[in-house]
C-alpha cells in the first residue's frame, strides 16, 4: 500500500516554520542562560541567531518539509 501524501495549507506551513524558529531560538537562549550568561543583549542576539537554522533549512532544496522544493 502506498503512503498517502500529506498536503499542508500555507497557514499550517507558516505555523510549522514559526515553531521551528522558536524552538531553535529558545534553545540557544536557554543554553547560554544555563551557562551563566545573564546579559540581556547577549541573550537577545542568541535569540536572533536561532533564526539561522530554520533559514538554512528553508534555502535547502533537499528539505522537502520547508525547503525550496516543498509542496
């Protein structure tokens, strides 16, 4: 039996991308905070740096979930 292809709406994709961004950013901030970094500017920069992972995934043509070739 062939697997059914799951088609997501644009809204669902946007929510999934946002959740991916938030997970990456919060993990970055939490790692720094647990290491003893409490400067809010450094933590804010880490939050913004968390965007790099999801952006790279979006630019990857092999990433079918969010990438250039996603449907």
